[in-house]
């Protein structure tokens, strides 16, 4: 068995050791903090925003309707969601080709929530060395209090996260009222705890292990990489050979590079890797090592950027290219899909219909010489305003339509079932013929929909 | 949870933990998508409604939840089998006497 294989076997008996990333400040960590605030701000506040008398963003599963501000999507509009998912995937490819794992470092929910849980941990337990000391210390009252306070913060925050999640699917103000009165339904309770529990374990305990063992993107993102992709990298040319030295000493005459081997880049790494060993799939591109190294370089008076965002071409001193076939193809595809999505969404039909034959009788022969079929017409009004609808049927000579008319009122976002009788003179047909149904609003004739159904008559 | 020492480079989940994670997580993702697609086309209240008067689910939320866990279960079974087959396969084809003979005859 080869080396890595043997190492894997060793893993069977080895407990995972918790990583205590050293806290670090710097320009990229500021950007990450901003990303956390913006993304979590959107997540926690969005369900509270109102729009036209209802929750602005509500995926109303019990009613099978998705409200997104002025837009209401029905199960029939499902392909828009599929389309959106394709756009999201392609954007991920595009940004990965352009700037590497930006998503991982700044926007992935796993990173964002882990970051928040780390903040809470630091708030209660102090910095890295204080945390490690506390972990080793015997169980005193102070340790109990600190660990208890951390758990309290974590659990409260996780439950709030679960509550917010369910608030996207069931009106959040009602849900809050139910929780205050202990009157939540069984599924609401279950999903709050499920999502809250997942947040607690993913962000509190599993952390970077999710990226290392569970994330498919971490494994295939390298397929989008090329030599012009922005990556976080250590300039080995400049840094090596690394080694400790006295401040201000002439290290170059001793044959040393710029890396003083202070291991700060390793200590701040949330996934516990050494960036100086080159690009590794565990790297989530959080740029903590860049900030750490810049700070050290400032202290010892060397130029910044020993660890930096750069491309492979940049490191080799080759000219960098942002526009290249890969990025152009991704960008074009993305633009076409986005444009198509916008056009399709704006041209989406806001009325729809369904025709179902009455199951009780095939046909009825009337004494006045007409053959009658009964249908159930479902009128769907997806518009934000109510409309009056006409129903017409065509396709056979002398066809007559009879329903509780002359028009049918359907409210905004409502479905109305209308029993419709269709009559044709006997002898005109034999067996079955397709007839065309159409609905049309009285106020805006362009809002119309069509449907087809079978008309049955006695044979012969 | 094991209480940690300082970073030592040995950062690895035990095998069992890895196995649980790589079975449960991908099947969770797949089950989420399957649930979305399935219930975009099927209203849970209409399941079992045609033949007998009582529908299979009393509320839509129950239908969605049961559907989701059903999908999670079957995709987890599939992941588990895949993992089992991948873990128990020989890393290389076993060497047989026949193979040795063939090498010899080629030489």
C-alpha cells in the first residue's frame, strides 16, 4: 500500500483534533466580515419585510404558491426555478474561473455561519491561546460558566436561524406569535429544530471538516481552474529557503529567503493547512494567511505579498489574462441565460386553464335533439388583480356553451372551477372529436389561455 | 467532541465519521432536489385521492415532509451501497498465476 493509503488507515484510530484558528485582522478579513454582515443581514431580515399587505418573500408551501415581492410563482412555473438553479451553477463556474474559490471564502453558508460561531466563541472564551488553555484546564466554576455561556449563545443563535428558515415557508409574524404562545404545529416545531440543529452542528462542531469531507464543490472546482485563475499562493521563489533570523540582519548573505518561518499563516488557517506547501483542495480561500503574512512583513520591514492573491502565470512572471476563451464562454452563456430568463419572466402568462371531462356521464342526449357533454373548467388567475373571464368553445358546427355567465369573476391568485355544458346538434358528429376551449378577460383581451378536450357523442 | 491540542498537522475525521458524512450529506442534497421536483408536479393532497376517499396525507406539510424523508432514505441506501462497493474493492487487480504466465509468454 502506498503512503497516503497507509495514512488513511491510520485515520481509523485517530480522533480529529480541534483547530483553533488564531484571530487575525487585515483588509481581506474586513471584506469577509462585511460579507458575513450583508449575507446574514439579508437572511435574517428578509422574511420580516412586507409587500402589498403580505410577506414580501414567502414560499407558501401549504398553498403551493411562491411570493417574491410583486411576483407570484405557481407550481406550473417550476421551470423558472430550474432555470435559476442553472444560472446559479454557471455563475459559480464563472467566478471560479475568474477568481478561484471566492464563494468558499466569502459567501458559502458554511463559512459564513462558522465565522459567526467563531466570533461567539472568542467573545466568551477569549483568543486562541486562552481557548486552548481553557480546554486543558480542569473543570472549575469559571470554565463551566464560560462553556455554558458559549453553548447558550450558540443554541440561541441556532434556534433563531431555524425559526428564520421556517419563516420563509410559513408567515413569520404568525409563526412568532405561535412560538410565544407555544402553539406551533408539529412540522413547524420539527423544522425549526432540524434546521437549528444542523446550523449548530455544522457551524459549531463540524466546521472545516464539512469542506474537507462533504463538499463536492471543493473536489471539482479545480476543473474550472487554469493558469490565469486567481488563487491564494505563497511566493516560494521569494520566500525560500525559509528560516529564523535576527531583525535587521543581512539574511540574504546567509542564503535565506523572505519567509521568517513564524508559522503565522498556519496558525490562522481555519482548515489547518500550510499554504507554503502549495495549492491544496482544503484551502477555502479565506485569505487569513495573506493578512497574517502582510502583518508580519510590515513588522520585519519586508515588502508585503509573500502570501498573496495571484495567478500561476503571475507567479511565473507571464502576462496575466482576464479575458480568455474559458471566461468568455462562461460569460456569454451566463448572459444568454440571464437575458432569456428576464424575457421569459416578463412574458409569462398570468392566466391559465385546465379542462377536465365530467366523469359521471360520457354524454347526454337531450329531448331537443342536442348532445350534451359536461366539463369542469378550472380558471387560474396568477395576476395581482381580479379579472372577469369569458369562456368560449369552438371546433364543431352549431356548438353551444352554457355556464353560470356571462362572465366568471376570479380573484387575484385564485383558482375558480366552473361547470360548463357544451351542446352540439345530434347527427353532426359520431364518436369523439376534439373541441377547443378558450378563456379571455374582459378588461385585457391579451390575457387569454386555451385548452383542448374530447367531445363524445353516440356512434352511428 | 475531543478536546484539542495545539495544531499538530493531524487533522482527520475518524473513518466512521467520514463514512456517515459522505453517505448522509450527498443523499440529503439529492433528496432536497428530488422533493422539489416531485412536489412541483404532484400535490400531496391528491395522492391516493382517486380510488378511496381518504387522501394519503392529511395536510400538505405532512406530505412534503414524508416525501423528503422517503427520498433521503432511498438515496442514502444508494450512497451506502456505493460506499460499500468502493471501500471493499481491491485497489489493484489481484495478481494471479495466470497473469504471471501471460507476462512470461509476452516476454
